């Protein structure tokens, strides 16, 4: 009888220990790390963005892989299309910035990506869900979906997004954002 009680106590202690580890933000940060925190913080702040949204987009886009290039040609950790990068460089007057820097230099990529997110935020009146969708599908598509009432730009109606890739992208980014928000309360 006593042996059974000891086993129960040990099992409860073990389960308690596992629960503490699982719900500890330091432990969870091993599964959801954020790299390049200084660059993300700096450029998010300069562009009036939540740095955790920027981190979630980077996680979804490239999983922080420096020098990443998609099959479609998107560049760097924020996966910016070359044409969009050139347009941003021109609009933001980022002199002496070249596409190879957009692909390979973290600071340049995050600066351009956050500038673009801020631009999208202005286009969609700060609706971050529409911004996330536009970052993936392009602002013209998202504007058309909202204008035609195909999608209302809200997370609870994400199933109405016509592009499966964009629908899944919005869900991934918001999932990462939720995880980051729970883990990095000091970011």
C-alpha cells in the first residue's frame, strides 16, 4: 500500500515538473526562438510596428535563414520580391542599397521589410490581419477581396480568403505571433 502511495507521489511530482517546464517561457523559447532581436526591435520601432509581428512574419517566411531565396525569387529573411524591394528602395530613398544586400544582409532586409509592413498598415488602416494577408498575396488582391466583400479582413473569417496559400500564411503568422506574445513579454 505504501509503495503505491510513493509511486503516486512520484508520478504527481514528475507531472508537476513537466508542467512547470512546459509552461515556462524560457523552455518554450527553445521551440520558438527569435533571432536578430536588435534589428527587429530597431526597425519595428522606426516603422511603428509590433516587433513580435515582424518576428512572426520572419518565422513564417524563412525561419530566420539568412540568404534565403524562394522558388519565386523572394529574398532574405523577410522574403521580399526583387521588384517590391526595388520599389521600396526608391520610395524610401534608401540610397546605395542593392538587391544582393536585401538577400544577404539582415539589417537591410529587415529595414526594407518593416518599411513595407508600415506602408501596408497605412493602406489597410492598421488592420494587421489584412496587412499579413497583403504581405503574402499583395495589397491589390486583398483590397479587391475586401471591396467585393469576399473577405472582411478579419481573422475569424480567414476561411473566406480565396488563396489557400494566403489563408494558411495568415494562420501561421498569427499562430507564431500568439506563441511569441506568450513567451517574450519583454520584447
